[in-house]
C-alpha cells in the first residue's frame, strides 16, 4: 500500500513542479490566490513567486524610510489606518463595486483624516508568521513616518483581522511603540473561533485517509497539501504555540493557548449572513457563506474559550456574502457610526456567546 501511494505521487509531484513553473506568467491577482492556497510551499521553494509583505499607498508599495515617506507627500496627519485583506486576497480588493477608486480607506481619510495604508501579505503562511512580520513592519512605519503618529486604526477582513490580533500579541511581547498607538480595531468577518469550511476540509481528508484504497489516500494526501494559513483558519490559531500544540491538527479540538484582545483598545466585530434576516435559521447555519456569525463575534460552545467583547460592538449585516463585506457601503456606514460614538458609551467586556443566544 505504501509503495503504491509513493509511486502514484511521483507524477503528481512532477505536475506540481510544472504548475509552479507556469505561475511565472500569472497575473498579480492570480498569484495572490495561489499564495493563499500554497504560499508556504512557494516560500520554501525560493523561486521568487511568494508574496512579500508590504504596505501600499496609491496602488504602489511604500518604502518605510523617512525620506521615502516624505516623497510620498502624504497628508500631514498623525492618524493612520491600516487595511488588511483576507485569505487569497490582495490590497486591490477593497474598492466599492460602483466606484473602485473609493474604499474604506479613502472614506476614512475623507471623514476622519486617517491616512490609509493597504497591507499585502502571503496568506498561505501561518497567521503567527504574518503577525510577527506585520508587527515589525508597523514599527518601521511609525518610526519612519514624517510626522509624529498619534493614532493607529486597524481594519481587517477575514484572515486580516486575525493577522492584526497576532501582530498585537507579538508587538506587545516586544514592547513595540506602534502597539500603544492602536485605538480601534475593526474585524470584518474574521473567524475568531475558526471556519466551518476548513473543518469540513479537514474532515474530508481524515475520511479519505481511512479508506483502504490507494487512490482515495492519494486524494486525501493532495487535499492535505493546502497551506498552513488555511489550516490555521480551522480553529483561528494566532500564535506559534497554538498550531505547534500536540493535538493542534485534530479536527475536534479546543486550543489551549488563548490570545486575549489588546487592552486599552476598542474592538468592533462585523459579520454578515446570506439570508435577508440575520436571526433566521439559514443565517445562523451558513453565515456569510464562509464565516459563521458566532465565530465572527468570538462565540464558542464554552464561554471560557470565547472572546470577551461588548454586545454594542458587534453588528450582523443580513443579505451579504463574505467577499462583499470587504467592499460594502453598509459596512462602512457601521464603521463610521462606531468611530463617531462618544467614548462614554463604551461597554464593559461581555461574553458575546451569551448575547447571541437570546
């Protein structure tokens, strides 16, 4: 059985090599998608196709030195917002459907004077790897910025929100300057408790590997080649310790290393449902098609494994898909409302799974 599987994987690996070679002519958007699926393998191969983390402004990567940032002639504001895409995405996915030149970043600049920077990263890497790299990148931005930075606002879609949480964790551990400047973090459809889709992917490979047939075992083996970034989405792993735990690869597993939200920062959670009614059975079952509202607001079966947030800092928007949440004026209207909200209305932390069950 082992020999059959080994022989059958030889042509598969050859096809994989040919496929990787063909990517040299692929478009940027295609490469971002491929990086999400096998980005960890691309980085290991060192063939130059792995996406490098960078901040973008005006559709161009920014060199984070004082000289370069001065040449950008940015609005002299000490307030910055960072926008991070999700798995298989890129910095170009934020444009509103009716006008791609407008997005959450441009609107935040117009309404609140926040200078937007858009993050691009290899979403196939572990979330913790991207978190550490982002922490270093934001430190360079803050220290190289022409003006004194007074405030950082973070907006993350899907995996992007988890990368922000990981970056805050590692930035705080190393006492980075940028962490102390974060005032608000907006999580848009971020799977804090993992995604059902990745759990189904894991379940499928487990079943295929149990069938005593070399073909099904090969299919299961190929399915298990999906990137570390995608696998981290199964339970929402944010740190190295989380995915390195002995049982971390199990399908049914409660992570023991819980990562708290950044203190002295306002956290806001936005989710969507495909159904027109947010509290319908369809909405509760399928969510936005990829992320369940419970996971998007930090809910788990047990409150000790959940994420403590204020119920007033959660919003479920009906009739919208996962990807549309990244570029919806309804979502931006909610972000704008929360930023306008007076500080005295801030609520005490609350286990959100208790509020959603009502």
